[in-house]
């Protein structure tokens, strides 16, 4: 299963994810070499989704560690359930357990709160779990150093219990939006893959897969319009998530092709900053719509860009 690059592309597509060859190759290599895959790219280009789809394709579990500033080892690895421990001690006291014996069992598995990294290390299959370490750039550098250790040997030591070694190394996906550079030492342990905004053909395939019922004319025009938009200097350029939202919105409104009023009214699906919306008005907006409407799919899919 998933032994070739083509098979990865096919299975991913069946799971609703369009992977181009270079991405599918990285997934293939990550599996064969047993290395984590490190995905970087603009927001909304499919980094998190890849891990979700991989878990679906493997028929396994997605174990997600969402990173944020201040994330520490306890939130990532394990914590002791202090409340249960306290209760246990009180109950033992009430039962009249001998003083020296009270609380002897409270540092055992029963009182452990498993967090994502421990869950991943203890995972036993049958298929490998997918460990998603999402938005690592948001975590502090100390956490990154700690992660480096875990990813190197996939074992965790809990002083009161002992060392737990992974029986089945998970498929690890790390993602970053590049709000800061991730340390080279971490990148070195991973296969690095940059995910760019999709070309028109890829975006078209994604829209057709994710928005069933959308007509060719509208989907082609949306893709061309998105391509034009991404050539602009916006504060936040729209990703695939925005194209999909827009496509769904237009379909829900019964629109068959782009027109100035409807685009102006639905621009909020694409541009989430007032300053960006203000940039795309008047002549500029009309030109982008005209270029998109003139777009002839077969002829222009590979064609050059027409800046607006
Ligand atoms: N290649 C793809 N095939 C199918 N759907 C895709 C693809 N890329 C992105 N999507 C869709 O786009 C949306 C955004 O994807 P996702 O959340 O993975 O982006 P992201 O890169 O993790 O963004 P962020 O950095 O904001 O977290 C999802 O709804 C996902 O289904
Ligand atoms: Mg994401």
C-alpha cells in the first residue's frame, strides 16, 4: 500500500487531496526513509490537510499537536492527573490504609494524562499513526529543541514509570507558516517541502473535487481570477481555503459566471483585510473580471499571466 508515487497521488485524490508529483514524492520518501516531512508554505495551501488525508488513507489515527507560544512539555507529552491522585490519597486515608502505603500507586499509568507526543510514541497500530505537529513556528525555541530529542529516537522517559520506546514510528508531519525561521537542526532531520499556491490546473482540480456541482465555466473563471489576485501585492493573499469558500458561496447563490456586482459583493470570501478589499475596486476589479471571463480553459491553462 502506498508503495509508489503514483499510488500516493491516486489514493490522496480519492481522499479529496490533490498532490502534485513533487509533494507525492516527498510523502513517498518520508515513508520509505522513515523521516518526518516538514511542510512550509503560505496560509491555506494544504499543509494541515495533507496530514489529515494521510491518516484517512492509512486508515489510522491523526494525532495532532497544535503549537502555540508557551506550549510546554506538559501540554505536549504527559501530565499527572493531580486531582485524581489527591482523591485516591483521600480515599485510601478514609479506607484506613496503612500510613506508609498511602499514595504508593499514584504515579502509575492510571493517573497519567496522555498528551499527543506520548500517544504517538505508545501507538501500536496496526497502521502507523500520523503525528501532526502543526504550526511549529508558533512554539518557542526551547520547545523546538525538546522536539528534536523526541523525533530523534522516538522514546520518552517518565521518571516514575520508565522509558517508553515507540514500537511503530508514526508518520510525522510538521508544518510552519514561516512566522519565524525554524532551526536548521530540526529541518535537517526532516524532508523539507515548500507548498506554493497552486497553478490553475491544480486549483481547478481541487475546486472540482471539493465543490461538486460547480460548472466548468464558473470554475475556470474562479481559477483565473485567483491567479490574477495572487499576482497582486496584498497584505494577505488568498489561499486555496479562500477559493473553496468563494466557489461554494457563488454556487450557493446560483451564479454561473463572474460579474462585477456579484464579485464585489462576495469579495469578503477572498480578501479578509479592508485595505486589501480597497485595493481591488473600480477599473482594476473590472479588468480582473474581464480577463477571467475571457479565459478559455484548454487554450489558456498553460498560458501566461495578465497582470491587472
Ligand atoms: N491540494 C489540495 N487538495 C485538496 N484540498 C486542498 C488542497 N490544498 C488545500 N486544500 C483545501 O484548502 C483548505 C485549507 O487547507 P489547510 O487548512 O490544509 O491549509 P494550511 O496550509 O494548513 O493553512 P494554514 O497555514 O492557514 O493552517 C482546506 O479546506 C483543504 O481542504
Ligand atoms: Mg494549517
